[in-house]
């Protein structure tokens, strides 16, 4: 499994709610982004959000990164502060 983690600052709660509605409504990721799963965490006190995207392969992750990087900034839940991407090496549910 490959993971891309995007951190946002200056989040807009309306944008977060819209993103949540699209995901829960089943519209899925943008065309061309083969995302396998997604998790989102919001810290309203700090005005930040973290979005975790899951992929089957490094190639899928890189393809999706191109799609997400080309998105208009107004389509994101805030200001993109950082992006980390890599292979998941440990997963444990406790």
C-alpha cells in the first residue's frame, strides 16, 4: 500500500463539509486519480486538516499526485502546507 499525506492550513469549514459530502455521496476522487481509500482529520482549533490518500501502487500514487497538483487552489479545503508520500511499512489496528 502507498500513502500520500497532504496537510492543509487555513481550512475553510464549508470546503471541508463539501469535500466530505462528495466523498460520502460516492462521487469519488477526481477523474484520473486511482485512489483506493481516503481519510481526513480536521483540527478546527488550529485551522488545519490532514488528508490521507491510499493507493495500490507507487505508479497509482504518482498518477494521482499529478491530478491533485493540477487542481485549482479553490477546490482544496485550505492552503496546502505540505505533501508526504511513501510506502506504508507498518499497519496495526489495536
